[in-house]
């Protein structure tokens, strides 16, 4: 897997964290760089760690699944992409008059970090099947998420959640396209 495909996966995985960051930025009456940094660091750390966990879990099973590994990668990425699309299209938009809590509590931050990084666990499983430099991939995913989450807080504070739904839709489409590419690459080289 090349850097371009890896970067697209990182963008797709970071879409949920970006959307949540937009919402947290929207709730800030005054821009708080400490909270923005804490949110982005936590999201990036979880997004970087989950592929490693998924990889380690799947690598124990790789000998059993080599004949149909491309189908597993395709199914996981496509299902994650469809899940993101469905969630993006069914969620109501958050408006200015909604109730927001001030700041972010540690428990809330950890739950949001975990919830937005579950997809990265499944991607880590596909990394065990494909030829991927795990630590470079995890670092790319984590750094991309960190940067986009920080920008999400800033944008959310400035512009509101206008970009939340398009970001989630783009993330879902990107994951589906990567899944199709993995399948096409394998089937065309048989």
C-alpha cells in the first residue's frame, strides 16, 4: 500500500474525530487552545493506537485467511464506509440553540476518543493482511487525526457545524473506494 492510499485511509478514519471536534468547537464560547490541544492529542493517540491493536489481533490469524484476505479487507473497509455514510445521513444537524457543556471532562474525552477510533481497529486488521509498514501507517493516521481534530475545533468555533455532515460523508466514501481498490488490485493480479 502506497502513501497516497494510506493518507486517504487516514483522512477517512479522521472524519469522525473531525466531526466531533467541530461540535466541541461550536460549544466553546471562547476559543480554548488548551482544550483544543487536549482533544486533538487524545483523538490522534487513539487513532494511532487502534490499528496497532487490530494488527496484533489479526496477525495471529493471518495464516488461516491468506486465500481470502482481500475479501476481508474489502468487506471491512466497505462496511465501515457504509456505516459512516448511514450515520452521517441519519443524524440531525446540530444547531446554534443546542445545549452544550463548557470544556471537556476526562471521561467524556476518553469515550469520544474510543468511539471515534473503533474504525481504526478494523483497519488495523486489514493492515495485517496487506503489506503495510504498521508504525508508519499508525503514525500517519494519528498525526492526520491530530491535525484535523485541532483544525476541527478551530473551524467549529468559527463557523459552526456546517462541515460536519460533508466530512462524515467524504470519510465514508473514501473508505469504500479504498476497499474497492484493494479488491481490484488483488483480482487483477491473480
